[in-house]
C-alpha cells in the first residue's frame, strides 16, 4: 500500500512532465492512466500467498477438513484481498478533492469521468484479485503464483488489445479488443457507465472464482 501510494503520488504531483500542477488542467488522467499498470504488479504480490502459502505450510489441508464450504473459503480469500486493494485506493480520493479545489473556477473537473474511472479501477482490481487467487491455488510456490498472476493480468489488460491490431478490422480483432481489460476500463472512464462493461468485468471475476473453486474442490478429494 505504501509503495503504491508513494509511486502514484510522486508521479501525479511531483515528477515533471506528469504532475498535475505543471499540466495546468484540473484532470486526473495521469493517475487513472498509470494506476492499472501499478495494480498489475501490486495485486499479484498481495494475492500470491493466499492459497500457495497455505498449501506449502500444510494449513490448507487443515482448512479443508473444517466444516466450511469450498465456496466460503474461496470467497473469503477473494473479498479479504479485494478489500485490501480498495483500502489502498481509498486515500487517493484526496487527489480528486485537491483537483476539485485547484480548478478555476473551483469544481471545474469532470466528476462523472472520475466516478466512472474509480468504478473501473474497483472492478479491474476485482478481476486481478480473482486472477491472482486462482494463480495462487495452482501450486505451493508463492513466487510462481506472483509471476503467473502478473502474466495473466498483463495479457488480459495489454496483450489482447495489442494482438487485436494484427487482425485489422475483422471479427477476430473486434473479439480480442472487446475482451481486453484496458478497453473495458477506458470505456468506464468516459463517464458514461455502460452495463455491458460492468457485466463483463463481473463475469470475469466470477469466472476466475469458479476456476479457483474447482481447484480447491480437486484438492479436497
């Protein structure tokens, strides 16, 4: 959390060519543009121990003998990590307040776009948490879980969109572009919240939670 807030704070407010004060406009584009790339590395670092460490220490087997449902175990891990990420993002609201006050006139900021971008960050972080927990469930090595989590996050956020450009304007290009997380995130950041973007991100969360649940059930057998 400290690393995330320090890095984002320096880039948004201190470093030349990226800080808001030199930019001269009441805009949080630099923050919302950079935050996903930091989360791609931050979230797998948070989730890598969720199940991998439990498996390595033998405590996962102990958990699986308890009278709790597999879905309760998986959802407990998911929400615990997601809440931690939300708490990490919460202090950044002061950036919006600062930009709101610095605007000329005061309040001259696109609040709808900021709200949409924050919703996008929350849903994006949920997807990355679900990916990270699934990666953590696949083996008992947290370093491998971290690398796999970063790989999945990077491919889904950047890879699909980049590959879509190789297919021109055909069906394959539209399909790859549509499932890319950066496209979904940027669409929400425009301030017009489309239910299709929200449903897709929530569906992706559920998909990786299901994969994790399937993995935990296979370990219980």
